[in-house]
C-alpha cells in the first residue's frame, strides 16, 4: 500500500507547485491577448500533467496511474476546451513516447477528465463560479476514478487495481479541491484587481499617488489626459514642476510637505485655478498621507474633482433665488404653496398682509384648516356660517385639491380673489389678488346699467313708463289675459286744454302740470300689476289686467277726481282731464293692441266732445 501512497502524495506536491505557478502568473496572464493567454495556460497545465506522470504509480507492469487527470479537469473547467486540448496533446505525446500497455487507457482517461471539467464549467455558467462547483468537480473526478478502477478490476481483470480505490479517491479529491480552490481564489483576486484597476483608470476624478519627494508613482487616465499625455505611464516619475507653472508647482509642493511632515490629511479643499488656456475652473481636492509597514510616511494619495459645473450651478441657483426673492417682494399678489397634506410650505409677505386678522397663523408649517378656523374665529371673512364653522373649514380645505377661483369679502370691505392651481408634485399654489377696486367698479357699473335701464324704460319728466314699455306691456298682458280667459281694460287720458294752459303759463308750468297729473295717476292705482305710462305729450295711458269695463270706469273716475283735486291743492288753478276706457275680452271677439288703443282713443274723443272732464267707455 505504501508503494501507492508515496508517489501519489508526490503527485499532489507537483499539483500544488503548478497551482502556485498558475496563481502567481494569473495577473500577468490577464493582461495578455486571448490566444496568448490560452496557449500559456495550456502549456502550464500540460507541463503539470507531465510532472505528475514523472511520479506515477505502477499498478501492473505497463499500466500506471497519477493525478494528471485532475490537472486536466481543472484546466478545462477554468480555461475551456483549447487549454484541455493543449494539455492532452502534451501529456498524451509524453505518454506515447514513454510507451507501455496502458497508453490508450491513459489518454482516454485524460479525455474523459477534460469532458468532466467542461461539463461542470457549462453548468456553472460563470467566469467566477461558486466554490460549490469545485466540490462537484472533485466528486465527479473521484467517480471517474472509481469507474476506471471498476473497468480495470472487472473487465480487464486487473485485481491489483483495487488497491488504488482509497488512496486514489482521497488524493483525487484533494488534488482537484486544492488546485480548483487555489485557481478560484486567484481568479477572484484577479477579477477584483481588474475591477479596481478599471475603476481607478476610468474614474472621472483625478486620482494620483506621490512619494515623499512629490514624484508621481501612479496616476489615472483622467490626470494624464488633463496634463496632455495619452498614457498615464508617461507621467510616472514626474513632479508638479514638470506639468504646471512654477508658482502653482511650488504651492503644491509646500502644501504636500506639510501633509507629509504633520501626517494630517487635507479634505475637500476648494480652489479656483487659472488653466494654461486662461480658463478659470474650480477644483475640490483631498490628500491623505500614506504610511508604510514600519509606521513611516512613504507618500500621499490625492483625489481632485472638477467642480466648475457645480460652482456655476450654485451661482445660478443663488442668482435665481435672489431674482425670485426680488420678484416675490415686488409683486402685488400674495403667493402661498401648500403641500399635498395641506401644510403651508411657502408664502410671501403680501399673502400674509392680505389677511390682517389671521396673519399671525399664516406661517410655514401651519395647516390650512387651522388657518380657516382662525379666519372664522376672528370674523375676518364675511359670509361664514356661524352654526357650522367646522364643516365650513372642512369643505373649504378640501377645495385646496381642486383648481378653482373664488372671491371673498373681508370685514374691512375689501375683496380678495383666491386662485388655486395644482402643481406637478401634488402641491397646491394659491394666488391672492386684491380685487376691491374691481368689485367697486363692477358695482358702480351695475348701478349705472340699472340707471340706464330705468332711463330707457321711464319717461324722464314724469317718471312713468314710456311709450316703448307701454307697447310691450300691452301686448304681453293681452296675450296672457287671452290665454287665461280674463278681461283687460285700457284707459287713455288727455289733459283738457293743455296747449292753452302751456301758452298761458309757460312751458315750465306745463311741465309741473304734467308731473302733477303723473303723481295723481300713480296714487290712484292700487295694484302692482297696473301700469301707468306717458303715451305722448299731455296724453297718458293705464293698463288694467284682469279688469272689466265696469272696474276700469271706476278707476278712471278715481283718476279724474284725483287730478282735479291735486290741481286745486298744488297748482291753485283748475286742471281737468278727459278719459276714454276700452275693454279687451276674448269672449267678445278677437282684438289686437292697435285695435284696443283705437277703441280707447275713440272713447277719449267722445269724452272731449261731450264737454271734457269726464269718463267715457267704448262700445
């Protein structure tokens, strides 16, 4: 048994030796081209396989065993089929040259090991597999060895091969695990180094390391490009005196000497620097001293960031803030911003001054409902229902989420227009505008329009309805009474001998006489539906809806008496009037406003012909 263990352990030492060589060379190999890297690894794996073959275990004369298959399997697992082919060709050639009865079996065993390594590699699907896959590979190689021993003992009838089961299985597992885990660790370290190297090289910041004399030991690509070099290696050994102006270089040298001598870092130092092109740029620099194993400072590492864009943005933000503050302070409108939960996050002074009684609660952080409750409590806003202040505050606060425009009246008679708009971040923007002057102008306009309307519908002298209003009212009332089947009567009145009165007493006295007649007419009508109008000159008309001829004659008589009495008491002279009455009754036949006026006018002339100062009814 010892004859088997000893050479296999020696094989294990050979595997460990070549694993170390492969691990140490991995960093150099990673920098080579793909084909060069594969060829080198293939030769290394093939050499390791041959090395194990130099310390073989001879099972029977001409049939030997060693750990070459483990080396081939690991090589195939980590580096692919090309490496496996190179290793098998090298080891197979050596085995052919060595000769013996087990040449074909040995080459077949290596080919099977390569296939096992490639199969596990395909299953792992990663350049950095989980260590568990190495375990799977070791178990697969142990099973492959047991299969080979089975073939030798059962098929080829080499009973001596059974002695290889324990040592071969154990050392096959150890060799595969040792070499696989060693290469996995080397691969992981190489991967980490490549990531770190790429990060440092491609970082946009300026990264550099200097020795105690200020010479560059390493720089990244950003530093090299900034200084006008295509390769960072060109700057190795240079100082700042080689790449910048003497004054700047001297300043940096003195600064870095203080860092090295004091052992104190400089962090986030901002500087404005004039470049060679004359452009002014801002940089933020951090430099830290580097300490060796013996505790002495051996250099420093630095990182410099171009913050020109940040500085420009800061300047623009400050200018924008100042412009915004100026606009806020100069604008006439109040401006407030509420967040999605109803809390005030910003307001200008105009917004607070617009509400004199609740100004003290309109501050950042206040909730809209609390502001509204204070507005109601202080009586600042008119029209708030006193019996439901809480409900009113809830309803108005909910409107903050809905775009709207409302106008409110304050206790001091001023009017404010509140426009609410939703912003993109769900906040609510409230713009407050003082519209008191606009409201007063609107009210004056309404009153002026009403006055114009009154002037357009009344007679300027007497204040009674004018002829246009009379015509419209007569047509409308006749249509209504016709639909209802009720009568309507019309009275036409003419002041007796008014032309003579006017010529005798003058036009002003005539106007006073007409005003007196209009007042008597107005006083004689007892229903709001009756309409008195100046028909033209000294002629007046009265529309009596829902009144038959008998009732109309009574009203006309009352008017005649009132005119005579008013003339005596107000003017001191005798003034009389003649009145004609006509009835419109659909049951007695259709009629038009013109026909009704014509009939009343005929009755009026009949009254004048009969001696004046009387009432006559049309037939």
